[in-house]
C-alpha cells in the first residue's frame, strides 16, 4: 500500500510540474506578443505637429529646413516646398521678424 501511495504522489507531482510548465510557456508566449505589440505601437505612432518660428536676421529657408526637417521627408527640397505651401510663399524670400509655420514629426504625444 505504501508503494501505491508513492506512485500516486509521483503522478500528482508530475501533473503539477507539467501544469506549471504549461502555464509558464503560455505566460512567456503571451508576454512576447505584448512586448512585440508595444514596440510596433511606438514605431507606428509618429505624429505630425506644427510650430511657429520667428525668422532671425540672415536666416534662409534652407537653414530653417535643416533645423526642423525630420526623417519622414524624402528630401530637404520636399520639406521647403511644404513650408512654402503652409506659409503661402511664392518664392524663397523670408525676412527678419517674419513668422513661419513649420511642420515636424514626433513620437512624443504633445
């Protein structure tokens, strides 16, 4: 009878161990999916913002673009075209004291 009791204990122990392994495997898999989802979410949440800047003496559109361009733009020329469009500029002339609206992208929610 003692031998049967030990056999039953062993079976119960194996069931508990296998259940724990199964639960741990599910937790690790679920945690990996959550981690992957969070990392993809932060990459996807790039938000376009606009800010107003005042032109200083000697500033050019090229310098403004160089200071505010972000990786979402294909080229500095594309960025300058957008700045000109936003500010209804017909040419590249800007003047000291003038305010321009410039776009930029950020992953930080503001």
